[in-house]
């Protein structure tokens, strides 16, 4: 097949960790702010509304992980092909990934619409919480395919090195989301006060708007752009490479969030206060591991490019240097949150029992988040190098065989309640983090490259 025609595109940016990571950090923070704005505004409705949305979002997060199979795989394969200076093939892979994720997203949306009521009635939800959850899942679940497309397109934009541009779109999406939340949850600007339903509609409107801009931007940043036939030309070779990385990454993430769903089920037996406390603690903790997540994603882009260019020594050093930064920043931010935990939680609720329980749980975040920083950096580096299957094996051993039984023991046998769940999760994070560190040091990942050498590699432009 002839390569797509070359067209003008913005100059490719130099790929340094800081240059890549700070926009990723801000973009991720903006996405998290969208969820936090839901929590804050819905707390003005009731704690039951917050709990209901928290339960539904646990399942939506699972669905997004399923749809991220293609996004993860495509971003890594495209990064390695760009590192090997094979941009025409990278463009074809990008178009194929968009089509694959659209089809997958539509299937997931249909599944949530048809099975949503069944799922919620089997999660031990009752009364107002169940009613709110039903309202939310019908709208947010039905339009989840928009997030599938946003994930793959934004991941491709970042892979091309244009992380700052992706951040700008996320900023606009969040501003629109907050305005729509204000209008639709509480009934401002002459609109009806829809409460939880308004939050779901607001999410759909902001995602649809952002998707249009993301698609336009992707075409702008590609040096070799996609053409119409690329979207309907299915290559067995490219699909196999996408799924070779994406499926193990998806299974690993699906295992993690499935275990979190089981832990959520444990919490439903601890009462409404524990359920709300879990949601508020997670809303705060996500900003702690945000630094490690951003560094891990930036490292993934760099390692993928370096592996594609057949420069494993530089890839090896890059991941270890990133790990030092991730652990240091995570510990510093976590200490800050711990010192201010009660005023922070007070922003969400005035319920004294919920405030005290959430504050106790956040004390344990230092143990949990320091271990999570190892995972987020090193698992991204291993995937970027093509070594994604190892993480799946470790996910099953550490999460399913160790963390879940430990959580059950701490919560129901030793009666430690919500803090017992946090300790079980921390044990898993440290176990996997240590093993991933040993795996990276062994350099077994060097044999997993997805791009076969065709000619002498051209040096990758790396900034400071």
C-alpha cells in the first residue's frame, strides 16, 4: 500500500522527561478535577448521591480499562515505530487503533445500558443510593464510547510528543464540564435542577466536545497523516502488535480494578459512612499518585522511542532516573496531604464520623502511595519495551492470591474496617513494585521489541 502523503505539521518537539511530563501531569490533574468537581457538587445534593456516583464510576472505570486495551497497545507500537523513523506505518497503526476502539466502545456502551440495573441490584445498594446510581449509569454508561475515542486519540497525540497541546484540550473540557455541572446539577441559567442526572449529562456534553477537538489536533501534529482507507484497512500484523501489548496491559489493569470492586463490595457491609469515606479518601489520594502516573506515562513515551531506535542502555537508565523522581515527589506530596488532611476532607463533608474515618485512612496513604510509585513508573517502562505479559502474571499472584485474602482477613476477621483495606492494597503495591524493579534490573525486556530492525537507526532527538 502506498504511504499516505506527507503534509505540513508542527515541528516535532524535543523529547525530554520534564518537557513531556509536566503537560501530562496537568492533563491528568484536569481529568481528576472533573471527577472531583462531580464529588464536590454532588456533596451539595447529599452524601447518598456521592456514594451512588462512586459505585457507578467503579464500573465505568472497569469499562474504560477494557477500552484502553487498544489505546495502550497502539501508543506503545506507534512510539516504537516513530523511534525507528517509520512514520507512514505509524500513521496506519493510529488509524486502525481509532477504528478498533470505536467498535469496542460501542459494544461496552450497549453492555452498560442493558446490564446496568442487574449490576447495581447485586452490589448491596438500597434506597436513595440505588435510585441515584440507576439514573447515573443510564446516561454515563450509554455514552462511555466517547471516552474510548478520547483515550486513544489523546494517547496518540502524546506519543507524537505534543503533550502540551493535549493538555489545552483537557483544560477546555474541564471548564465546560464545571459550567455544565453548575447549571444542570443545581438548576442555574434557567435550566432544571437534575442532580445526579445533571452530572451525567454534563460529563457526556464535555466529552463529546473534547473529542471533536482532539481529532482535529491529532491530524495537526502528525508528520505523515492518516487517510480514509487507513481506517477500514485491517492489518493482521499491526493488530497483532497492538494486542500483544494492549491485551496484557488491559488484563493487568482489569485485574487491579476488579480487585478494587471486590474491596468496594467489602465496604458496602461497613455502612454508609465507610462508603462515603472511601470515596472521599480516593478523591484526595488520586492527586498524590498523580505525579508518579505522569512520570510513568512520560517515561513510557521515551522508553518506547529508545527501544524502537535500538538504544536499550539509554532506555534502561531513563526508567531508573524517572523512578527516583517519582518516589521523591510522591513522598513529599503525601506528607503535605497528611498534615492538612482534616481541612482537606472538610471541603467534602461536615459529617464528623465520615471526616474522622477518612482522615485515619489518609494517614496510611504514605505507605500505599510510595509503593504505588514503583508500579506506575516501572510497569509503564516494561510495557513500552514490549514486556507486558510479565505484569499480568504478577497481577494475579499479588492481587488475587495475596491482597484480596489479606483484605478479607483484616476487614472481617480482625475487624479493622476501612483501614484494613488500605493496608491490603499497600501490601500489593509494594510486592509488585519490588518485583518490577528486579525485572527491569534483569534487562530481560530487551528481547521484547516490537519493531524489527530494517536499517541503521537514526538517533532520537532527546531534550533535557
